[in-house]
C-alpha cells in the first residue's frame, strides 16, 4: 500500500479523483480526516443539486454527517465540483455548503470548503488575492507531489463517472466465435443434467477448469483471450454451483475448494462451510450504521459471511477481473448478470464504490431477479462495507 503525506490542500484536492475513480461534475465530495493524525478515511460524493435542494438537501446532509460520525472523523473537508467560479453569484454551491456546515460543524468544528472548476481551484471562503477570479490553475493539482505519485503508481482517473465501469465490447467476429462456443457448452450442460450425476459433475468441473486456465492465461499474457474458454466460462456462470466455485477460485489460497463445490448432485455441506470461511477472509461484511435497515441487512448477510478479518486480505487478482471483463466484452449483450455481479463484488471489496454500483446496475438491468446482485445492491445502499474496513477503524 502506498503511503502519501498530505502537506497542502492542493494535494488533498489532487487525491480526490484518484480516490473515487473519476473526475466529479456538479458534485459535492466530503472527506473524513480521522484521528489521531488526520488520516484520510471516508470519501463520499453526492450530487450538488440534491444537496442544495430545499426538500432533499437536509436529508442528504444529515445522512452524510451520520456516515462521517461512523467513520470516526476528527475533521471534515468539503470539495465542490462545478463548471465555473461560484463566488459572487447566487450559486447552488453556497446553499449546499451552508447546509452541511449547519449540520456538521457541531460535531467536527469548522469545515473548510474548496471548489474545483473546469479551469481552476479555489477556497470558497477566500475573498483576497490567494484565490484570483476563476481560481488557481488546475496544473498545480496535476503537478503536485500527490498527483505525480498517483500517476507513477499507475492510478488512472476516468473522465466521467459512467466510464469507471466501461467494458468495451470485442469485435463482432470475436463475439460470434465466443457465442458459438457458449451455446454448444450450455447445450452440453443441459444434456449432462439429463444423463445423471457424473456427466453433470464432469461438465461443472470442466467449466471450473476453463476458468482456471483462462485466469492463468490472463496472468501470463495480459491483453489476449482464448475464445473457447471464455465461451465455456460464460455458459458455466449460468449454473449456480459453477458460479459459487468461480467465486471461491477468486479467493487467494482457496486450493481445491472450487472443485469440491461442484462435486455430487447436492452441495457438500463441508465444502459450503469452507466457502463461507474463505469468504470471511476476503468479502467480510459489516454495517457502518446502527439504523434498523442496515443492521437487519448485515444480519442477513452474516448468515453466509460472518466477518472476522481485521486487515485487508489479498484481493482477487487482476487476472480474475480481466477474465470476467473478457466474458462481458465477448458475451451476449444483456445476458451478463453473473459476470457483472462478480466484478461488482470484487470492486466493492476493494472500496471502488462507484464502479461497484454501476456494475450492479448493469447486472440488474440484465437480470432484475439475480439474487446475489440484489443482495449486494441492498448492502451498498444500506452502508454495508467490507468487515476489514470497519476493523481497521
């Protein structure tokens, strides 16, 4: 993990897009600075118009303050993203900032507010020469120590929120080739299901092996794909047992657990318990709040994923993510809920909330009744975060 020291407000402003993955527009970003040394904690974005709204604004402001309190914020910084310098005009930024200050300054003390426009950055309370009309140039942010270090570390920032979860489709020829393999493999699975336990187990095991082979290929030779295996993975993910096995295979150190999960007609209780234990280490779940909805949801999730991790465990490899993206890129449009949901789960665990929510939205568009996607969507809406995040606080 890269450690970055923030010694000037411009360095904090330079870090924000890297934290949320995209350059906000018409937004307010709140940053939690935790005890004891002002370590950056929660970074949350809301629409500027929503926070400035007379009806919805107070609810949003109180909700943000509750999240900041749960994050054990020592102090708070606001950053408004808008097209032009909002000072000196009747601008929604002023109403939004006043509303958050009114609700939050009793708990966090004075709350500084900055603005980032399309051409500059400025302190919203500055009326002197420190922040000239239009603000100071944005190049000061990109050339700051933090901005340079994030770029060197390979951090990429999308231009728009929607781009965070963009997966470019493969060429028509490649997609047609994968579609043919997928259709044949799905038909073979359906036939195996009618032939008995052993043929179905063999089909499921071969589907898991296709996943393993493709992940190994992605790790060794990024940027290439094997259409035959991608088609098998796409068809296999439609089977709940295979999907659970792939999820287990995404957990580092899971050994032969994926294969154990697809053996037999019925799921092996011991293997199911092993999957729960493996998920404890990576996808542990905790509610950030004490409200009834979040607590109830956390209890439901705990039935399968009782949290125990105190520090971030190894995350699913980039190769796993690339294979799932390859399935989406090559697979049949509007039929990718399983792969999109697993991608969302990996993003959620890594703290990439915007990407997770966008992927979940796509998954539920493809399959409104997909249970894992529905559960994860409810979890994110209720403020449920990975258990290791809560433990670290």
